[in-house]
């Protein structure tokens, strides 16, 4: 919502000025025309009924129900009073700077008037009083509804508080269990580390043993080869000796 929209939604003082200036009508026809203008303004801009004068605290309804001593002005049509109340029922209870509500003004001025339209004015006062009672009854009904809602919320709050307490206990249990699991996990990690170390040591020992075995086997093979070579050399010496003996005998012949 833009600032311009918010500004446009504020009540205007136009309706208040129209109602206030009824007293300036010079003829009954002019007064009737102004009442029609007021009704049209209420119909097209109902939010203007919410306007409260910053100077005297009055609303448009305060001025609509006032009895004017100008003989050219009759009492306001009930349709206008009804429309103003329907647009903003709370205006029935708003008091001006003198502490008077529209009902107070209508009653006070109605008691003073001696004009021929007193019956019509009494009907307006009755309408104001009845609508005020309806407003009060509606406010009381709303109050009882609010009270019931508050009691329901209180009951729900108590239930939520109990559930919260139970949930807190469950959370504490879960946290404690997680702490135990964490300790066991650390112990398992240490055990795995020990197993890995022992496995590495066993592998190293096995490798060393394998190296020793291979070294011993090579030594045995070398010994056998040397023994075979010695035997072969001895046999070769015998053959050389025999060959030399044969050569010597041949030379003597």
C-alpha cells in the first residue's frame, strides 16, 4: 500500500462542513437541498462520518441532529440520521469538547423546541436512542465473545504449557541419550584405532618374517650351488690329471 493510498483513505472534513453550515440556509428549500447534499455525501463517502473536528471534537452527526432556531430549517430527515449512524455507529458515543454526544444534543434541543415538527424530532431522538442501545448490546455481545475467546486461549495456553513441559523432558532425555552415544562413539573410535595399529604391527611382523624366510632359503640355495661347483671342480681336476697322465705316457713312447 502506497502513502498516497493511505492518505486517500483518511476521512475528509467535507461532510462535517456541510452539516455545520445547514444553519446558514435562508429558505426551507435551500435547507432541503443541503440535506440532500449531505445524504449524497454520506452515500458516496461514508468514511467522512468518521471525521472529528480537532477544534470542538464534534462529528457530522453532532450537527445533523442539532435543532436550529432558524424557522426556515426543519428537523433533519430520519433517512439522513439513519445513513450517518449506519456508516459509523460509534459516532453515537463520541463526545465533543463540551462532553456531549449526538444523543445528548438531540435530547437537550428536543426539550427546548416548540416547533410544529416536534413529533418528527422526537422520532429522531427515539431512533438515536434505539441505535445507541443496539450499539451497546453489540458491544456487550462482542465483549462476551472476546471473554469466551480469552478463556479458550487461556485453556489452550495451559495445555500448551503442559505439552511444552513434557516436550522439554523428552528433549532432555534425547540430549542425555545423545551424550551417551557420543561417549560410546569416542570409545569405538579409540578401539578401532587400536585395532588398526595392532593390524599394522602384525602386517609388519609378517613382512619381516617373510623377508627372513626368503633370505634363509636363498642362503641354502647358494650353499647347494657352491657345493655343486666344488664337486664339478674336483671332477674337472681329476679329468685334467688323467689327461696329463695320458699325455705323459704318450711322450715316453
